[in-house]
C-alpha cells in the first residue's frame, strides 16, 4: 500500500529522506552550539563567568516539601513537625453536628 502524502505537503516536492532529516538536525545542533558559545562569550565579556544556565544537578525539594525531615517548619497541610494532625477529625465532627441540627 502506498503512503499518502500529508495534505500540507507540496505536490511537486518529494518527501525528505532520513538522510535529509539527519542533515537538518545536524545543522540545527551546530547552530545551537554556535549560539550558546556566543552567549557564553558575551557573558564572560560582561564579567559573568558562570554558565548562563545551571548545570543539571539533582533536584532539590522546596522547603514546603521537606516537612518530614525533622525541621520545625510549616508543611503544605498547615501542620507543624510533631503535630498529630487531629484537625481533620474535628472538622468532620463539626460538619456532622451541623448536619444533625437541621
């Protein structure tokens, strides 16, 4: 079965081969490398000797996610370290008692 040409393709233009696609990707990579090298050179000229983008390091969790590590900070649920989080039970009791009054 013959492959159908996409509707947006020009009828007189042949489909690109894998070789054409790889050549295009290589050209894009070289251009990207040139732009990054230029950016680093400009930043060094301005006195910024660090790379423009951070190196890929392990992800460090934000403080709101680290409430289980033993520090006395407020976590995302509003509980402090060592709190038993009994507040949820109290809220359910209040809601149940309000419903029974009606």
